[in-house]
C-alpha cells in the first residue's frame, strides 16, 4: 500500500494570489514510521519539553506570530525551519516521491481549481501505481488534511470510483474515498503542507527557496517530471521543469 498525503496552499478566492496548489508526498506503508520519526526528531529539537505541541505549518512558521515560532526572532531562522522540514526527505529511500499540481486560476475561469488539482493528482497517482505494479498489483490511498475541502473532495472521489475521470482512466489502483486526518496528529500531512507551500512559492512568487530543497524528489520517469503539473494557458514556452521536460519528451 502506498499513501499519498496531500495538502493545499494558496486560496481559491484570494485575487491577490494567482495560483492554487495541491501537493504532497507518496510513502510506502513500510516507510511511514521512519518518515514520521524524522519529523518528530526535528520537533524535539524545536521544543524538547513538549515536542507534540510543535505543529509544522509552513505559512505559520514564516509569519512567526505564534508559539513556538515567535521565539525565532530572525526570519532567516524561521525559513531554515521550513527548509529543514522539507530536507527530511534527504536520505529517504527512492520510493518516497512527491507530487504537486499548480493551477493558474485565471487560465481556467470556469473551473474549480480544487477539483481540477485533485483530479489531476489522482490520475498521476494512479499511473504511478500502475507503473510500479510489475510483479504485484500496488494499491494507493489518498490522505488529506481534515480542514481542507472535506465535502467537495470526498464526493468527487466517490464519483471517480463510479465513473472514472474525464480521461476515461479508471482509478482502479486507488482505494475508495480519501482518508481525512487531523494535520495536528499527522507529521507527514505537515510535510505535505510544506511541499504544497514550496510549489506555491515557486509559481506564485517566483521564489525557489523551498522548491530547490525538493525538486529532485518529484516522481520522474523517462526524463519527464510526471509528479509535477503546471496547469496554465498563458505561456507555451514555460521553462519550469514540469513544462520543459514534457516539451522535450515530445
Ligand atoms: Zn511551467
């Protein structure tokens, strides 16, 4: 079983933001404890007394208004924490890969970016699992943060199972509806939040600070970065790795 933990970054309604991002990390069940433990170790460093109170949420860390982040007076130190959360993936087995979909909202004025991103990632995850299934069929489960879009995503996943998505690509490798968890209790959901944030900053603000920490972890096959999707209609010569590797592969 492979678990795809997803979280979102960027607001659908905020007109000051051009992008909405859904992104996260795919972890085989055998590596879930290892990865959670790496993040627990980092939480222990931040607050050795009550590490369970430390919740990694990238935007909150950056703003530094709440405890324990307001103890880190310098912004550089808070940026370092966000990067260290992302860098827990360094040294992980190569079968831990990341996925993200960045939607340029104005390119698709009549579509719901949340639905679009979820549909895109479900399909990518399904293809990933199918490609893994050489000797034995591999199954996947999508894990989402409870606070983000529970009802709309759940009903969407149900209709995917019943009808397949718009490409007619049935998501047979993915289990039932997504599992919703409380991000406060799930370290890997917190890591998913950071991955979504890294991708959001890359596309929305051209800020590569965080993206560079994880770029090499996106699911790739045959020189194409299948794990990352940049959905936009305004630049057909875009040189981001998602667009560039697909164009080069044609
Ligand atoms: Zn692009």
